[in-house]
C-alpha cells in the first residue's frame, strides 16, 4: 500500500491536566506528522483544538488548566470524548493556513 496515497493511521497518547492518559487515533496528517516506513517512533505530534473555558479554582502554585475541544478535526478519544482539561503550557498558536 502506498502511504503517499493513503496516509498512515496513528495513535497519539497524551496525559491530561489531571494525570489521566488518553489515546487519539486518526490519520497522521491530522496530528501534523508525516510518517514513512523509516520514521522513528515515538515522535512529537499535535492536534488542533479550541479553548472552551479557563476553569476557576486553580492553586496559585499550579500550572493553569484549560478546557479544550478537539472538534476542529473531529478527533475523539476511543470512548468518544472530545473535551480535555490540559495544562496551558501544552497549547501553541495554530500556524497560518491550518
């Protein structure tokens, strides 16, 4: 099968702001990564998201948490979850044209 025609399907694993591990599964381009048979794994990945809320009640010494939705590309966790509480320091501005 030619991966130039059909992109690889990958599993991206991350830990939310409460320490829970999540898996997102979709085609490699959704996560901003190109893979081929020689790609080293694991490798960095990202998913587009929208900030839904900045929850109140943070401890002053803790990293701020943000509620995000992975709705832009319709990516969900295996149980259908698409809202995640993550550390603000994980977020980056989207690149132009994304």
